[in-house]
């Protein structure tokens, strides 16, 4: 089973893009440029609307094999080029993007 988010073009009424996730999306937000989603992983999924790029952001992208795995991201917000993530274990991360 997978979960999907869709980006609609309200001018035409058609789907502009769609993304599948392995887990349910627990939080999603957007600003003028980016869409961020927390989807049951230790990273935030980021989509840049202007150039179509996708990437993962957060502590889960930087953890070495020998370090403990970061907790799952439950909530995410983006504003003015900064992303704030809240993890299941209470850790809050702030990222510039």
C-alpha cells in the first residue's frame, strides 16, 4: 500500500504532478516556492515547485552507519526559506532551504 499527494493546477482543473509515499503523510505545508511533507520517515520530503527538483532534508540524511537512527518526523512547517521539523521523540530541527 502507498499514499499519494497530488498537486493540482486550479486554472485548468488538472493534476500537475503526483507523488507516492511508503507511509501516511502526517504533515504538509507549502510556501511560494517549496512543498514539504512529513511521511513517516526520519527525513522531510521537499519539492521545489519552480524547478521540479525533489530531495530529502533533515537529520536522517546525515546519519552515519554507526550512529543511532533519528526519530520519525511528525510535523513540518516552512516559511521564508526556513523549515522546522518536529520529531516523534520531541527533537525539533530548524533548516535553511
